[in-house]
């Protein structure tokens, strides 16, 4: 009788979810001149996930979420790079949302009065803030898991607001691996199934 053929485990499908500004600024805090080679990132992070999982893993896709300031002409370069280069890389999907002006003005720490304009030029001091990026990222994490779009999520953010998302996904059998910059994001690392240090990969991520 012929021997039974060997059974090989199917590679676990890995999707990477990147909080662009959180990731980029974390790298710049360690090295202000650091330049990321985005073409290297998917394979490096999938390999780190496979090492933690102890088995084969395959790249299913990478989602990058960021924001830009519509009032800054310099941000047009970022928008162009997102749309015409990053989004065109194999398996990469991007979301770039406009930043919104803050509702509240600055306040004086002594009298708590509002400071609406600059005393020198009269400009509005409110600045802008990111709106909707974390919500979109969390929505995609859940909706893609719901539609059986991946087995393992690599979550690249230090934001503790993603702790409930990680808890929910893992309650449904989805493994969440935190791509971290320790000690930042320790609360999220503790709640994820596994984690790896991006700091240790900087030499391989640079261009």
C-alpha cells in the first residue's frame, strides 16, 4: 500500500496595518535623518510574524493610514507620494485623510483665557489635528477580519486606543501581533498575541 502523502500546513495570511505618522515619527525620534525603504517593510514584518508563529506565513496585504494638512502647499508632495507611488506598490492600500482645524484655541496656563491669534502676525493659533484616521484603521481591521481577509494582523502603532480592537479580534480567533517601539505602546503590546521590536529592524528598513 502506498504511503500517505505528507500534509503541509497552509501559510497563515498576514495583513499589515500601519499608522503612518505614528510609525514615521517613532523612527525619526530614534534617528532624525532616518529614511524608510517601504519596499522592504512587508517581507521584513511578515518574516517577524512567521518567527513568532513558528510556521509559514504569507503576505496578504499592507494598509497605510495617514493625514495631510490641506492648507500646507508642502503637503501636496506627501499626497502625490501616497497616491502615485506608495499605493501602487504590490499589495499596498493607502488611506490619506485631510487634517481638520482644532475647535478650541490655546489657553493661558495662569488665567485660562483663550489666545486666539498670534500677537506678531495675527494668525490663527489653533493648528490642525488628525480626525478619522484611527477610526478608519480600526474599521478596516475588523471588516477585513469579518470577510475572512486575513489570519494574522501586524498592527504598527503605539496608540493604546487600539487595545479594544486587538481584544475583539483575538476573541474571534484572529492573532494580533504588535510592531512596537518599546517601551512606547507597552499597553498594546501586553494585550496582543505577540510583538516584535521595530527598533531592532531599523538597519534593514533604511534606504
